[in-house]
């Protein structure tokens, strides 16, 4: 599994040779992207003798946590030549609001001091 970040999205790439679309489920909930599925065993005939099996078969599940600033409704997944790609778009970044500072007329000229008074 590879996870790369672009300016506008995260791209998750997973090699899943031999896994059909019907055997794959992808969910995204509370920032957790989950990929699960099943790779079925190749059926060998009774006339074949298997000498070695190095490929893995069976169910698999993989979950990764993504940042919360993604657009969950816009996630797209596609597969080609045994490679699954999941595009997770980032939400538009929140722009900070610039606050203009103005000189106040009330505080521009300090109040005159009172003559002859004492302070306690």
C-alpha cells in the first residue's frame, strides 16, 4: 500500500492482483479508510500436482487513518491491471479572515488631566 499526498487530494494505491471488484469493499467513516476483500484460491484439477504455493489467498482487511479535512462524499476508487487506486479529495482549505485594525477616535487623544485634584 502506498499513500501519497497531492495539493488537492490523497492517493492510496494498493496492489490486488486476482481480486475482482465484487470481492472488494471500501468504506470511509470517522476518518478511517478501510479496504477489505477476499482473494480466492485458484482451483487446481485433480490431475495437477501442486509443488509450491507462494500466493496468498483468503480474506484481507487494511485500515488507515486519514486527516479530517477530506471530502468523504467525493472519494473515488478505480482498478486496472490488479492495481486499486483510491482518490480522497481534500476539503477546500479554510481561509483565515484578515481583520483590519482602525485607530479609534475615542483613544486617539488621551483625556486631559484634571487640575488640582488628588488621587487616592
